[in-house]
């Protein structure tokens, strides 16, 4: 029994690098996608803010309207970005499941 306990502890201790690698792959793979989405949303906000600023400069809207339009557009873009994060949450669940499976397999193999 003591040998099995040592094998279990050794197996679990050896999981650290595997788990870090598993999570690292996921983050690296999705980092580019999130950066692309963030740049796209920032570009859209910039374009719309310029348009609203022209309306303000031409005195077609008031400063309060300008602020409301920019904040409203920002909120809309933020919702779009959060929808991307929701996809990430489901992928996180997948990673958590992989970590659990790896841990269980390691212990079962040691026993």
C-alpha cells in the first residue's frame, strides 16, 4: 500500500508540467483571435466616434448627445466582445474537463 501511495503522489506531482502545457496551448491558440476581435471593435468605435465628432463639430448634435452616442456604441461593442468571452468560457470548461481526466487517469494508472 505505501508503494501505491508513493506512485499516486509521484504521478500527481508530475502532472504540473502537463497541465501548464495544456492551458498554455489553449491560451496561445486563442490569444490571436481575441486580439483580432479587440482590434476590430476598436476600429469600429474609432470610425463611429469620428462620425459623431463631425456631427458635433457641425453643431448637428449637442455635446451630451455626442457623449451618449459614443457611450452607447461602446456598450454595444462591449457586448459583442463579451459574447466572444462566452465562447471562451465553454472552452475553459473543456480544459477543466481535460485536467480532470488527466488527473483521474494518472491516479488510476498508479493504483
